């Protein structure tokens, strides 16, 4: 760490915890992509950009926070889609 670097948000806000923004962005991309399949790629690109923004913005300092968050979100989204197709919600 370089103590000369000062940010408005503090360094770091989240010391190597999974990124919540990455998680819910990944889940939303999967669910919305299921509902509107022709936009699935665009939704996932937006989720990946949202995840990356947490690292670039200095809110997370470890890339794996965002990568793992996105992976967990995709898993949650896939579970939600699976559940909706089996319980009649779809």
C-alpha cells in the first residue's frame, strides 16, 4: 500500500470480501437473459462491467472479490431460473 494515495471512499472499503454488486449483477444477468434470450449476451456484458467497476473504482482491491462474486451470482441466477421452470412460476 502507498500511504500517499488518498481516495474519497477509503482504502479499501471491503478488505477481500466477495463483491455484492458483482453477485447481484451476475444473478440479474442470468435471470434477465432467460426472460429475454436475445439480450443475454448484453446483460452478461453489463454484469461483467459492473463487477469490474468495483475493482477499478477502488472499492475492492482484489480481483478475485469481483470474479467470485460474479460466479456466485451466476449460480444464484441459474438456481432461480431452474426453480421457476420446475415450480410453475415461468
